[in-house]
C-alpha cells in the first residue's frame, strides 16, 4: 500500500468518526423533507442516533454504509420522506423487519405523536433499538423481538400504518397487514421499480402512484390500502 492511499484511508476513517454538524445534517436531509421544518432538538436526536449507529455497527451488522452524511441521507432522509408525502403525523405505526430502526424511528423523531411498534427478530438488533430509545428519550416506542407473522396486537388498537423498508415476500406481508390495519389504514413500502410493479398487481389492494425517492434512479415509496371485499 502506498503512502498516499494509506493517508487517504486515514482521512476517510477520521471523517467517519467525526460527528456531523447540525448544518451538515440539514443539508443531507434537504432533498427529502419537503415542507417539514426540523427543530434543533430533532436534528440533535438524529446526530445522536447516527453516532450510536456507527459505534454499534463495529460489533453488530446494522448498515453497510459507513459515511455519516450518506447514513443521514439514505437511512434518515428516505425514511422521513414518507412523513412529508403520505403524510404521517400521528396514529399507530408498525415497522416490520425494522433492523436498525428504519423507517420507524426517524418517523417517530419527526412525528412525536406517533405510537411506534418496531418488529425485529434479531436479539442484538433489538438491544441496539432499545439503546436508541433510551438515549433519545423516545416514548410511545415498543421494541418487540418477533417475526411479524408471529406478532399479535392482542387488545391494542389496530395500526394506522404498516411500514417495511427492506423485506421480501410482500404478498405474505400484505396478507398479515390486512388483519392488522384500521379501516382507513395504509401500507407503506420502500421498493425498487420492479418490486413496485409486482406489488401494484397484488389482488385486493389499491395503490397510489409511486413516490420517487430523491437521488435514486430506481427506488420508490409505494402506498396502498386494502380494497373492500
């Protein structure tokens, strides 16, 4: 390895470890938030979340993205996009296969009245989610170690939103969502174009036009609801 390459790698590592400024976070989020205005407290929570994610990612596989600004754009920006376009303000939201908390926790940060249930079968990822919940002092957030097929809401109210950002077998998910949604509830999916076309053909569902994700050539958000009968 040449000295120039070694020096560049050292600079890149130092940049990854340096906390983002509020201005850098706002700049990374700008293409995604539409008319939303984030407070300094919300920006601070995102900054703290990113720092936790990077620290935990050294021990637990949470994201393949290492650059903090790209983490903000890809994970937080793409999640928050749903709040500005669907929109999502309050009600109950289930995040299926949440992984490192996306999209559920960014949506909670920008929509404090949301009641969020994070469904994640991996124990170590659940430990991370509970740490984020504690560190950011997020109330009305339930971390549940469970596959979504095994989850029962028992006596809790139905969900107004069921979200999934990185889950296959969407037909199976949609069958489950029908049993969990309120009468006016919506499913919100982050998909590639091909997946969007396939989901749009699912019988028993009505879908809005796909919402193009900024700075992405082929990825969209798809919003739908069950049809009568």
